[in-house]
C-alpha cells in the first residue's frame, strides 16, 4: 500500500469538499476520486457514504484516518532520519493564530521558499487553544500560538516575539485621559476565551470601572479598531495589532505594566519536526 493515498484520505477528512481537498493536494478532482476508489478496492471497504452530497466518511473511515495519521507521522520521522538535521524536506502542516498570520505568514512563506525549497507547507488558521490541541493530536506538525500561562509538557516551544499591550482610543475621547476612558466609555473586548482575550481579561480584572459602563465583546480585531476609530469606545490590544491599522484618529497609551502577548512556535516532543524544530523556527526570525 502506498502512503500517498492515505495522505490524500487525511486531507479529504479535513477539507470542506473533494474540490477543496484536490486543490490542497495539487490533484485534479478526477485523479483524487480515482485514488480514493482504488484505496477502497485495496482495503475492501467503503470509505465514503455516497448517499449524501457531498459524500462523507464512514465511521470505519474515521478510524482509518486516525490510524493513517500515526503511519504518516512515522513515515515522516523515518524520512527525517535520512536527511541532514538542518534541512526541511517533505510535507508539513502548520497552524497560525489569525492575528499572527496577517503579519507573519507572508514573511514565513517567502523565507521558506528560499531556504526550504524541498518542503511543502499545508497551512491553517484558528484560535490558540484549537491549534494547540491539534498539535497534541498530531493533526498539525507545528503552530504559532499565544502562550497563556504555560504549555502542556508534551509540547516543545520556541519564543518568537513578545508584544506589549496598549490602550487605543479616538483622540476626541481623551479629555479625561485613561481614567476618563475607563470611567465613561465603552470598552471593546476581544473574545475572552482566546489567547489574547484571556490576557486582556486578566489585565482588566485589576481595573476599576463604574457599574453600568458598557463592555462589548467582539471576535474580530478589524471590527474593534473600526469602532475605536469611529469614536465609539476604547480597547486594549497587542501594540502591533493596533499599529497595523495606522489610523490618524487613534491615540495609543501604554497598557498595564508587564502585560505582553507572547507568540511561540510549538511542536510535539515526538512529532516529525521535533528534530528540526530550530530549523523551522529559523524561518520566522520575527
């Protein structure tokens, strides 16, 4: 059995459709369909319930996908043993928290193209907790996440960047300074269950605000900064995420002392990138 078909099956299990999976794999839709049919014939089982559209994995196929992940991880480690430790060769799955992807993913891809031409990176974005869990499950080989109070012992990490938190408000709302903002104006809070959001919640827990002063929770940094720019309230975010908008009507003030967002690159201690973690981290150089 060739592992190529197993790799395709794993991608299909993660993609929204066969069309999306074929694009990720660089195959035509007909080639992918034939590959899956050949795998079914070789295994002697149906991998897809074709009575629905789009076809979905059968319960047995879900089990085969999980077993395939282990096989592919062992294959990646075997191939890695035969390569110099300072080279990245093969296909790797990387995750980025969305706010980091906006700023750092383009630079990473440029450096990877030049320094690791024999490596192929499948990319996805998401929340820190989700990406971290996917690395632990072996569904991602590495991820850039926010470190909030430590990481599980199964993960090894490399610090990429520390970003101080700052308050941001419309210049027209600054008559009372920061105290006036805290006492009178709406606070736009990024999702408290995210890496950034947890840090913001910790910082704001030490701030006294009168009862009845509004807090609005949003899951989009662009929306928050748009509201701040429009003079609808203020926010607390990592400084690079505020500066990215370069709005002339937004004023920045220092955030609580010592509060930083720490971006880290993580991989599993037994994952295919564990022996080449420093090489991968070198592609960031944030």
